[in-house]
């Protein structure tokens, strides 16, 4: 894999993970606003349920990029 390809894949991974995290935040805020009495618990349950797999996939993607990109 060339240096340029690795750079582009890394930037695409970063943008994708950031968009997924932002989407998780928006969805958690929306779901929590539906139940104002239990706002905090609904917000955190939704956010953590969506955020943890997103972060794991981000770290796994970064690991795979590092593993398959061997500098010359």
C-alpha cells in the first residue's frame, strides 16, 4: 500500500468514526428528549450503547491500517 493510499484511508476512517460518533450523540439526545423524566439514564444508555462499538471499530480499523501499511 502506498503512502498516499494509507494517508487517504486513515483520513476516511477518522471522518467516518467522527460522523458515527456525532450521529450517536444526536440519536441519544433525541431518544432522551422523548422521556424528559428519565433524560439522563436514557441519554447515557443510548450513547454508550452506540459509542462503544463505534470506538472499538475505529481502533480496529486503525490497527488494521497500521498492520497492512509497512513503510518502505
